[in-house]
C-alpha cells in the first residue's frame, strides 16, 4: 500500500478549500483517507489562517514513509516541516570528537 500526503477539495464552487490528508494512493482524490493533517485555503484574505498543518502528525507520517505530492511538499516546505524532517534523518555528528592520542616515540638504546 503506497501512502500519499495530498490535498482533498472540500470547498464550494469558486471558493476552494482543501484538507491536507494522508490517503492510500489508490483512493479517489476526494474519497477515503486515513487521517486529516490540516487545511489550506488559497483565497483566504487573512494570510495567517491560510495554511495550518499539524507538525507532529506530518513528521510522524513522513517518518513512516508517506510521500507528499508536489503541492503538499511545497506547502510543508513553507512551514519548515520538510527541513525538520530532513534534519531528523541525517546522522548526527558527535559534538566533541575524541582527540587523537599523541604518539610517543620510544628510543632504544
């Protein structure tokens, strides 16, 4: 089962309103979904309420292997969620690497 994070349209005619959902890729665009992550209202007059996504849920589904659509990927990037996801996947470098032991020369003789 391929899981996608994508948009589902729920707004009325000429007033689009989208939900950001997690769904099986075989389901219809506006059909069944597994979970709602947030919403997106592109024609909103207020910029702050235009896009809301639960960061914890999005990171959880991304870590489980869900693939965002191109539009959702750009929306998550605007919120900084994709950056946090990529940073969490990088191997962490030790802050204080062990210092090398000084080589001591032994003189014979």
